[in-house]
């Protein structure tokens, strides 16, 4: 029984190293005094994955045309089996994603986890935040009801008041001089292809940097301050802090 | 069969595969020098003399060329873009020549020629000269083949990438700015509109696009205006797009059946056109509270100028709307109004006052 699990994994590992890679990714050592607050990043990632999965399913039913958009959303909500659930998950999940991003950012800020050598990861995180807000903006138009339409009119015109580039940016977003079919299709394309692709790339970079630089201790950590050790924990556990970065950035903390 | 103990929990050690064959190698080397973080260390140490390029002016010319090219794409794709492209190519070549001058080294071929002049008696001096040049080349290979191949691979990649990217980027960015059509909107016979009465008119600007292009305007028939002995019909036609952020402005006052006036409905090329009578004390925006008087002048709230207006013409007794224009403010009323007219700009853009410097160039219109 055990062999039935182990053999394929051995086979895979021998040829690709993937099993070891996954183990390296999942079973990293972390400081012994990590905090529940440090799970907010994973929670954000989970929210994003929910958005991707539900979004792909919604795209199977949605029609990005001025005539079909609203009625296709009505169909998803009222007729398609469990469509109301998937749409609801996507709609409310969008808010959850944005809120979790801000909470995660607050945790990183208050823990001082943005400091050397992790500044670059803060910058990448800010880019992910911007992309997430752009997802919110482009996704808001897609239901194509009065709220969506006028909120997008106002949103685009807000961009249009930016000095010098504003009018050009607004016309690009509108896809012309007036909002119309072209606006809807281009927002749809940005919402489901362009921006998610960028976010996936940025998240990959974000996680790479987390693994390379390791997880920070909380600011109140006595261990990290070098003034005490946690009882009953082998000293070795501290290595988790520095090992991934031992060769590169140097175990500073 | 594999080994019975796959070390799921022992994170500290490396994963070693069971010794099934003699020459199986250790796949995981986490404890050792796995990812090499300083592969370039020895190389960077080698170069005592860093490769600092001398300052160059060519990139500036190149950038100017690209800028002219891009502007030309909007203004005049045929001529200005071509000129811009030519500038960019010329400066690009000059830049590339300068950047690679070090790699190419001092021109070796010149020396044999000079020697040929110095010793005219030696007959055709080509061979000796060439041999000399070759000898010099062999001494220190300044431009080895591997470097050439590396450079040409990267260069080809850039060229292919550029060939693919430029049209795609153009397709993504240019359509919103090019070929925007002006639409004439036929609103039906002028005689339907009672003199001195305000109407809320709705119409589809672009019949091809259908209902999504439905717009609203406030229209008042001001009667005939005597100019230079001729009787010219006068209309006040105000767009309902708020000059703050583009929300739909509403008439502040009763409208429709309550007034005891019929709603005028006509069918033209621009779909169902309706004229709903109204008696506005002014116009107000539901979004952020902008208020306007009946000439469209801002009276309160965040708008930065007066409401936009439509220019119009009367053709065979039919009222035809042309494009919109922006208005800073209006003096007077009705047919006597003096309209301070500007080219059409987006909501929230100042057309006068010091803030107009923020919007020096607007995208092309129609």
C-alpha cells in the first residue's frame, strides 16, 4: 500500500527532482515564534486562487457584448446550476482578496518585515496590490448594469483628469471617444488575461523571494534579538531563519 | 520497487534516492552548494578595467527619432513617421558603431595599406600586408567567435521580438486614437419642437453600435434669430454629460405628461428619437451634486466649466446634430447667448484659467 504511493513519487523524483522541490517549498524551516498574522499572505494567495478558478468558470458563460453581457449574467445567476454560488464567490471573493492584501501589507509593515534584505519583495507586493486594484476596476464594468456603466464612466474620467497624460489614458481605456462595445471587450480581455497573467508572474517572484530570504521573526522575538531562547526548542530551529539566505543575502537577522 | 522509507518528515537531510543502480546520482543537493548565487564572482574579479562606455550623444538623437515616429503615427503616419523612422535608424546605426568601436578595435586593415605606400618597390604588397594583419589578429583575439555567436543570437532575438512586438503594440494602442468617426445625428423635423419649450431629447449617436450609443441632450427651440437681414433658426442644445466626471445631468423640474404637453416621438436613421418636454430651473448632476443654470453655466458643485454643447445644422427642415464642443461659460441667454467655445475635451478638464496648462495636448478628435 505504501509502496503504491512511494514508488511513483520515487520515479518522479529521480527524473525531475520535483518531489524534493515541493518538499523544499512546503517544509521550510521558519522561526519558532512565528505568529498567526504571518498566515495572511497565504490567505491572500488562497483568495487569488479562488478568483482564478471561479473566474475561469464564469468565462464559460459570460458574453462580453453590450447586448449579451447583462442577460448572460442574469442567466448565470438564475438559470445555470450553482451559477449563483460561483458568481457570488467571485464577486465577494474579489473584496476578500483586496482586504486580505491590505491586511497582509499592514502585517508586513508593523512587523518591519519590509526592511533589508526584503525591500524588493515589498516593491513586488505593491505592484501586486496595484494589479489587484486594476482587476477590481476592470471587473466592475462586466455586469454591464447601470451601476457598472456609470461607475466606469466616472472611473475613466477620473483617470482623464490626470495632468498631461490623463486625456490619452482615458481615451485608451475607453477604446475610443465614447464608451461602447470596444470598452467592454477590452476591459474583459484585461480583466481575464492581461492582469491575471501579470499577477501570477508577480506572485511567483514574490514567493521566490520569500523562500530565498526566509520568514521574519516577530518584532518582539527574544530569540531574534539574541537575548534568550525558547525553552524546549532545539537551537537548530533557528537555522530556518538564515539557511535559505546563508549563501546569498547573508543571515542578517 | 522503491524504498519503503520516503523521508517525508525529515526536512533537515537531503533526499537521497535508494541505491538501486550503481550510477544513479544524487538528485537533491540541498545541503551542498545547490543554487549557485555567485556564478559570476570569478568573472567580475577578472575585469580589473571595468567596461565604462564613454558618454554619447547618439542615444538622444535616437530617442528624438522614436518620439517623432510615435507622434507621426498619430498626426501623419505616411510622412512624419517615415522621417522619424529615418532619424531613428541613422542615429541608431551611429550609436551602435560607437558602442561597438571598442570591440572592433582600431581598424587593422589600414596598416597594410600604409605600408604599401611606403615600399612601392616591393611590388603588389597585398600579401605581406595581409599576413601582418593576420598575425596581429592571432596575437590577441579581440573578437572571438563565441562572442560573435552570442551577440548575434541575442541580436536576432531582439530583432525577432521587435518585429513581433511593434505591430501587436500598435494594434493594442492605436485604434482608440485613429479613425474615430464623426456622427451626424438626425433628430427629425424642426417643426415638431415648440418654440421656447425645453425638451429632453434621447437618440442613438451611432446606429451601428445601437442602444449603447444612446445619448441625451437638452434642446430648446429659440425661434428665429435675425442676423444681417436673414432669419436664422436658433437652438440651445446642451449635452447632459456632466463637466465634472461625466455622469448624466438631469433637468431640475417637472417633465412629461404632468405638463400637459405631448412627448414627441420620431423614428430616424438614429433609431427612436424622443423629445420629452420639461420645465427646468436648471440642471443637476446626481453623482456629486454639480449644479448648472439653464444655459449650462456652473452654479455650484465640483464641475470645472459649463456643460458641453452640440453644434447643429438644419437640413431640409430637419434638425441635425454635429459634434460637441466644450464651453467655459455663457453670457446672455437663448438666441442672444454669447458662448465661450473651446474644442471638445473630456469631463474634468479645465479649458480656461491657470489649470489649463495641465492639459496641453488632447487626443485627436474625429
